[in-house]
């Protein structure tokens, strides 16, 4: 078994939790944006989702290495790009796609970089 697959296997639960934490924090930030700076339902839901993401992040550190898991929070940028495009009708540029691709590649390489 290669070092890459060994690291993925050892950190798999932590990686899953960290990706879920990134998803929740990105959703929370999207709801903050949807609140338009007012104190309303969207703001409260955003805080709740962001809080749950932070708790999930803390829990994930029990199931893997900090040096592998923490950089995976960058996946939140990928989620935010697609939420902005699909839900908020924001435009995705070519540079957004290139940057997103680089984030995904980097996160995949770091996710298997424990050894």
C-alpha cells in the first residue's frame, strides 16, 4: 500500500468530517449574504450552519492529522463558488474555474500527504 493510500485510509473519517464542515460553513456564509446585512431568518440560519461547521471541524481533528485536515477547509471555496453561481446567480469566470481546479488538486494531494 502506498503512503498516499495509507494516509487516506488513516484519515478518512477526519477527511469526511472536514469536507462536511467546509460545506456547512460555506452554506452559512451564503445565508449571511442572502440576509443583505439585516437581522432576519437568513442571518440566523447562516450563524447556525456556520456554528455546526465549526463544531464539525473540531470533531474532525479527533480523527486525523492536523496537517492533513486543516488545509481541506479550502474546499469551502469550491462550495462557495458553486452556491454563488447556482443559488445567487453569480457569474463564474475562467479564472474562477482554474482556481477551483487548483484548490481541488491541492486538497487531494494534501489529503493524502500524512506520510
